[in-house]
C-alpha cells in the first residue's frame, strides 16, 4: 500500500492554534486501549520536562500499545532535541490535536480513518540509528495497526490535527487548481517556518494521501 502525494498551492488550514500545520502498511495489531485523560504518567526512557497535561494520553498509549507494535522505536527525549524541539516556551509546543489542546510537536491524534475510534500519530526515534520516522497507529477491528507515513529523516518536524476544511490544491505543479473537501480530520506534518503537508485518509483506496502545501 502506498501514500499518494498531491501538490497543494493554496490552503485554508484549520490546525487551531498552530503556527503551521505540521505507505506501506504494517500487519501487526494490538488490542485497543482507551484514549485516556488521567494523572501524569512517564513513558519508559522519556524526558517529561517539556511536556504539558495533554501529553499524558500520548505517553500512556505508547506505553500500553505503541511500544508493543514497534519495539525497535522509542519516543523522542531531551538528547534528541537539537533545534526547534528545544524551544519549550515557543510556538513549537503549541501545536493542537483533535481536542484543541496544546501539546508536544512530535505526536497528535484524531479520527483519521472511517471509524469512530481515536487514532494516534507519532514521530518516533529508531533505537539503533537514531533516525526519526512518522507512524500512524490506526484503529482497526479489535485493535491498532501500524501505518508508516515517512521513514528515516533527521529534521525536527511538527505534527498537528488538521480540522476538516476545503483546500485549494494542484494535483500536479502545472495543473489547474482543484478543491479538496475534507470529510474527516487529517494529519498535518510540517517543517517549522517552512514546508508543510497534510495526510488525509481515502476510504476508496484504504490508504492515506499526502497533499503538499505551499506558503
């Protein structure tokens, strides 16, 4: 299964509160856990100094579900923060998820596919190479499955939940503009103060499509 990429020239992005909206398919599954909101928990080997109350559910989901599906990967920690991720008091840590809650830039969540269960998205770090990769833990019958969206990059990217809006885009660089009428939430994946894109679930192909966004 592949991710389809489409160039977007004009946008109407709805990542509330963010500065910018920032496949192959896995077969492993884990039983679904609830998207909880409870006391602060600490994921294994994760530095929580930069985190906010809304980040609790992401730590817990990875501890209970994500780490079992991707044992070769870990959550980002302070030693990985070289550039934007070090800016704890800046717009970088004001990206928003489906609850409009501000959170860390390396994860988000929402109703991305065609069911009504919360899906989780993470930028994870490989335990051996320290390379970053973007994964969706997509809700499925009886649990979650892993969908890789982008693998092995070095940049400190951002994630947010894109609210359903109409986007004006070009299918190719020299094509006439068309309108994408989003029917569900999308995954905003972006480089701070630079390029950005949004992944949208296409039920017809049972895959994510990636739409590139320009300023």
